[in-house]
């Protein structure tokens, strides 16, 4: 047994040979296993690459679609006939620089060195709005965040600049992201009589929201000249697109919508100012509302107030201002001045709190406006997103934003 254990004699030799054969066979079997594992790894990588490629193609397809389309054909001809269109582009009534000379250096400095608190310290309080039927004599406003607002005027509903996407960007992956959720899903909005757009920037005109409203609503889209080309590309039927030049009016369900002047610019890609921008006068049988869209301060507000006012409420852009673009957005103090020029009664601020688009503190626009309103005797309401404001009996300003500043 000792000799057999040592592998001597026929049995020991056989065992040793068997061990040798087993040892020789192991690399061959292991090689096949290694090759199979490698093939599986490559298959997984190819599958991941295919999925990633498909996702990238899907994202790029939607990015291209979100850029919209330039005016063409009869639409382009109408654009060229506009008094606002000169030398191949729409022009402001008062010259405006998107970024004045030297401002890019200041913007870079702000970006690198700014210590502003550009986001709230806690959750933004969002109210789920009621949706009662509007009364024939009532005037109510629901601010959904940023510049998205519903006006209930004498039994009709008009929705301005609806943006429900997570980012105001052509891409769902990059760009300014929401700081609070929408107060209500877009498909649960009440039925509206008109959807009004002020201009084609991403924080005011959102492809996904337009497509959703095309499916869930039957209301027409009322837009400035040229903006209809974007809606065409996104599948809005031609009979639901109404395009207006400044001082042109569309009457819908007994309410007059007039495109009025603004001091801003347009563009969704590399071409600027081939579509018009506008503010809006909304006039019912007895009530009047003004919506700024985006604009720098200019003397045109007094002219609008004289022609279409006085207004029961002004919905006023007060945020995303900066020294790098002083001509195209108003400061809170300028918003207050514009409200007075327009002969407004109640001021409700817009264009703040939802997207981080400038270098000031998140809460600064509301703080400055509240201070200016008290100094100038302006009636002010600062609703939470989703809060429904009765223009005739607005809630007192309570500084809700200061608790999360």
C-alpha cells in the first residue's frame, strides 16, 4: 500500500498518468470557458452600446425637433411684411443689447466667484389648485411657476407660456432644472379657451408641453409672428394656430387678445430674431389683464397703458435680471415702474422661483419687489406656486419665500 501510495508499480503509474492527463486537460477546458466568458462580456458591452446608441439617437432626435423650425412660405412672407421686421430680423422699438460690450467678462466673473444663494434652502411650498368653474364676473389668477399662469376672466380661461418639463432646454439631460414640481400635471389642467405664447425661448415655449396640450386640449394657440412654424413642426394643427403682429387682436370666446410691444429677442438655436416676441393685453367685457412675457423696461409701457389699460392686474416679469443683460429683463424696481406706467391695480410677479437663470439670490426678486411696492403704494400679491388668487380680494403678502431663502 505504501508503494502504491508512492505511485510505483502499475497502479501507481496509472494514477500518476491519470493525474497527468487530468492536469493536461484542464487548460483546454478552462480556455473554452474563458472564451465563452469573453464572448458574454462582449455581448453585454454590445447590448449596452446598442441601448446607449438608441437612447442617444432618441435624445438627438428630440433635440433636433425641440429646436423648432424657421418661418417658411406664406408665414415667412408675412414676417417680412411686419413693421417690426427690418434688415432680415425683428427689431425692438428701443434698441436693446442681449449682452452689451464687455458684459461677458462680468458674467464669467459672476459664474466663478458668485456667492449668491441661487437655490432655496428647503422645498418650495406648492399648492394643488382648485379648478372651479370660472364665474361670469370673476377674475382669478393661478401661477404655476416661472411664467406659466392661468387667467380666469369673466367665465373664460387663458393659459400663458405653459412649461411643464423638468428642464427649460432642448435636451432632457442638460439645462436649468426645475426647483419645484408643477402644482398639477399638465394633463389635469382645466379646459382652457386659449393658450398664449409670448416668445420662443425654452423657458416660455416647451415642445413637450405643447404636444401634451395639443392632445389634451382643443384650444387654439395664439402666438407672435413666426412662432407658428415651431408649432407646425410639433404637430399642432394649422387651424389651431393664430399668429399676431404687435397691436393685432384675436377675439376668442368673447375675450380679446392683443399682442403688444416688448423689448426682448428670440431664437432657439443659432439664428436670432426670426420670430417676434410680445407682451399681451387680455380684455374681457369689463375686466383687463396685462402679461409682460419677457422684456426690458422701456417707455412703451405707458403707451400700452394708454391704449389698452387700465388693467385690473399686471402679471409682471421681475426675475432673472443681471448686469450682463440689462436691456432684455427688468429688475423688480423696473417691474414696479412698468406696472404704474400700465395703470395697473394689482401686481403679481412672474419669472422667478422655478428655474435658476441668473446670478442673484433665489429670493431676491420677491424681496426687492415687496420693498418697492410698499415704497410706491402698489397693491401686491405673491402667491405660492399653484395658489389661486382672487384679483378682487388677494391674499396679504406673508413673505413665505423668506423661510426657505
